[in-house]
C-alpha cells in the first residue's frame, strides 16, 4: 500500500466525539489516529482533507471482481460513500455524528485491476442542522470519469459515551 496510514482500528468514541470532524479526519491522514478497519480490507485511503472537500485514492483488485470479471459496483459505491461521507464529517463540530440516509451512484465505465489506482473527489454541497448533502466523482489515472454520485446524511448529536443525545 502506498499510503501514510500505518494502523487500522477504532478511535475510542469518547475521544472522537470530543473534536471536530476536520480535526479527526486530519488525524487519520497524518497517522495520529488509526484508519477504520474497512479501509484496510477495501484498500482505500485519504490523500487530502479540507473542510468540505476530501480526496481518497483506492486500488481496484481482482478481490473485488463480480462474476463477469469486473470490479463490483458495490466497491465503487463504497469508495464514493466514504469520500462523500467524510466531506460531510469534515464540516461537523465536536459532538456531532452523521449517517448516510441516501446514496446514488452512476457508473460510467467498467473497472478492472488493470485500470490502476483510482481517485475519488468529494465536495460538501449543503450542511444544515439535521441533514447534509455531498457529491463525488471517481476518476482513473488519466482523469477519465469512472463513476459519480451524491448522498444525503442525517446529522445528530452524540454524547461522549457514544450514545445519541
């Protein structure tokens, strides 16, 4: 893996909810906090974290092939959901959490292992008191569009003990 992430695991929830989403995501990017366990399995990692804008890279693999010998659309949706959700997360203040409520993905080109590294760019479109929305696109190494999507997230308060308020 060509990424900065050195460890995978969970940050204790009482620590995670005590900081803004931007602080938390930068901590993962900089290696101060572990990346979530799914990131190791899915081979996705952040490369840029700004408030309202995230960039992830990912490596398609034959491990993710469907029966037709193409990368499963669910893996591409996972990449989009990760980047778009993090774009929302990056704008949250301490004590707030989010959950995806709607995800729309449009596939433009098939992906194989030989496609090589993909780049997923996501941007926050709107954030309110209870909902947020983001859009994202996946590009290949030549900048060709592979897939794009949008999502809506619910925003809710979460207490230091990890319980919703």
